[in-house]
C-alpha cells in the first residue's frame, strides 16, 4: 500500500477572477479535511412507524479550510489570491489538489479569508473555499 504525506501535495488555485492556475503550495502549511457526502432525504410515508431514507441525488463537498504563514507577495501570495475584501471575487476560481497519484480538480468559491495576529508568533492566514459544480477526481 502506497502512503503519501505533505511532500506529495500540490495545491493550485486561480490567482484572480478569470486567471490561470498557479502553484501556491509553498504558502500552505495546513489543508483541512476533504469531506464528500451524499446527504440523505427523509422519505417516510404516512402509516409507518420507522423512518425511511433515500440517498440524495447530489454529492456535496464540505468547505475546505487552508492556511499558512501570511505573505503579501504582490501577485501570487495568499493575500493576493484569497483576500476577497480587497480583490474582485465575482466568479468561481479553478483549483487542483494533487496527493501523490490522485488529482481533485474543479471550481470553488472563496467563502472567507482571515489573518491571525498573535504576540510573539508569525502572522498567519486562513481561507475557506467551497467546491461547486462538477469535480473531477482522477489518477495522475
């Protein structure tokens, strides 16, 4: 069984609305869970005493939180890519997450962006992205 770790991760994201994919891996020190669900829909008819469920038609990707040390590099740093308070965010952005031999790609909305200041520590950033639309998961 092959095992993968942080050196095997590549994270690419559009640097701007209508931009092109840029490798931002060097700015990221944490990526939250990539959680895929198929929500259930209650389908219990009248006259029964036990709940019944149907599996939803849609897959749902839960929001993904990414973060690292703050960097304000003009065109490719996390502040330039994810700061939705400063830059236009009118369309979805393309992304690719590669883990070893698997690649997840599609479009996402930037839901939030924050900077964290703590005395005696380096400033950090965190963004939450919400995958939307068709997602491709393939072997690289």
